């Protein structure tokens, strides 16, 4: 059995203060939050409204009343935001909606747009 390896300690530039005191300056990295994407359903003249409500409930976990409001916004304004997610989750949601629409024979379109 070998001895465990010592952890790697990054070298910090030492600074001295007074009588042989050694102080290490801590370097801090600022981490930006991930880019967020809004998942948008687009209106078409063929997909039934009830199917759109089902998709919003199923893939975006919205209650029926809220799903109906989003569906009406899509119907009246041409598109509606169903949720805002990190990039990978947003693209997964787009694929899930596209697959469900294809399997049901509907031309429902869904896209992910970056939030600015």
C-alpha cells in the first residue's frame, strides 16, 4: 500500500510584513453565472390548443391554468416563453417538445433563445 499523495498547493506570491511574518495573498476568481436560455413555443395553424397545453404541463411543469395562459399568448402573439433554463437544459426541453410533437403528428415548433 502506498502513501497517499499530498494535495497540490498552488504557489502564491509571498509578501512579508514586519518581523519574519509571511502572509500569502489569496487570489480569488470571479465565476460568472451560466448563460440562460428561454424556451419559446411558436404558433402554427395546425397544432391543437389542447396539445400545446399538454406539452407545457408535461415538459415545463406548469399548472393547467398557467399552461392555458401561455397557450393563449402563443396563439394571440405568435410565440410564448415556457421557461428559462441553462443552455443544456433548455436544449433538452426543445428536443423533448419536438419529439412529442413529431410522435403526435403535429408541426409544433420550439426554440431556445439566449436571455440578455
